[in-house]
């Protein structure tokens, strides 16, 4: 199976699971359930849950061991995108080529959909404890990590820095730190979720976290490049691409991907898929 097919196969598994876990549209109050499904099934690549599944595979674990938590991270990711698009934050009318949640359902519902997806994200992680063989302690650790990685020291804090960013005099180091919080944090959480539920030890978690930070940072730099290449709306905000140029973005993302793969040495051949996934990020077009 080629790698694109492998990813598509994983994406289909995740889509099917999300469809099963989310409340049906008709369930009252149906407007919020409809709006949740509108954004969750809006064409996302499912990179985060795929990372959780691939990490579990690295430890020889079945998909069933991690699929609920993996979908939980995807719901939290979707929540962050809906809130990010709101008029009070980035004010984006479109997401993945379709009208954003608040354009279709109004601001109040979009805000509540984000809240609902955050709650459902945590709920799915708790439900992962129903899987045979999963220790309650692993679920507690996972919940603690989820709060940490989306909280004010990470995703939320990164977003606060992002909206306060001034265009003049921004240093590369500051932008790197912001990207690690805003984007790499949720990517790290996805990988650590897969690892924690598979019984990884500290040394393995450390190596996987390094991998997550590096691909997460590369992911955001590549995102900045795609924004320019695809002529996206200019928000006037400083990004890696408009501050340091496309050439620098390309070489920095390539360097980060090499570093990410290097941090998986302790897993030898078993980390082949995670390495392929890192390489794939350099070639993505959306
Ligand atoms: C209250 C915890 C909390 C968060 C709200 C709005 C917000 C704070 C954070 C948003 C952070 C954000 C929007 C980061 C951007 C990360 C990014 C590159 C998103 C795009 O990810 P893809 O390409 O999206 O994986 P798809 O469409 O494939 O799902």
C-alpha cells in the first residue's frame, strides 16, 4: 500500500468513528448537533488523530485502544478552529473553502459549538477508559495532559500571544515559541495520547515529544507558506513566511523534519511510519 493510501485508510477509520461518537443531527437541541457535524465533517485532514493511531501502532497496539482519545483530540482541534474564525479573533468567513461556522449558524451558536466540542473531546477521552486493558491511571494522565496542552501555557497561551502580535521587530525565536504553543502543542498531545495509552515509558515519551515539537513547528511554517502560495486573505499578522521569506521557510521546515526523524532513533525500524508521516508533511498541498 502506498503512503497516501495508508493515510486515506486511517482517515476513513477516523471519520467512521467520529460519525458513530457524535450525537445525530436530529437529536434536540438539533441546531447545535447539526452545527457540530458541519464543522467536524468539513474536510479536515485528520492529521492529529492519525498521529495518535500511528503512535499506538508503533507500540504494536490495536486501533481500538486509542481511537476514542484520538477522535477526542480531533474534536478539540475543530473547536479551536471555530473559535479562531470568530469575528472577535481572526474574523475568517471561510474555513476549508466553506463558510465558517459563525457565517452559517451565527456567532452565538458557533461559540457554543466550540464549547460543546471541547466538552465532547474530554468526554471521549474518559470513554477510552472503557476499553479492555486500559489502566484508569493512563486516562487520568491523559486528561491532565490534555488540560496542559490546550491551556494557557500552550495552545490557549499561544493564541493569546498570536492576537497580541505586533508586526515590527518580531524575532524568529519569539515566533518559534508562539508556534510551538499554538500549533505544536496539540500535535504533541496527539502523539503522547497514543503513547500513554500504549504504556510508553519516560524515555519513549521524551523522544516522541521531541518528534512532536519539531513536526508541529514545521507544520505551522508549512501552513504559512501554503497561505502565501494559495493567495489566502492577508491578515496583516506577522508569519514565518512574510517575515523571513519562503526560502527560509523551506530550509527551516526541512531541517525540523530531519531533526524530528532523528529523535526517533531509539525505535529503529518500528518508527518507519512516523518518519514517513514527517516527510509527507513537507509535501502537503493543503
Ligand atoms: C480555549 C483551549 C482554547 C483554545 C482557543 C482559538 C484558539 C484558542 C486556538 C487556535 C489555535 C489555532 C487556530 C492554531 C492553528 C493551527 C493550524 C495550523 C490549524 C490547521 O490545521 P490543519 O491543517 O487543519 O490540520 P484541517 O483543516 O486539516 O483540520
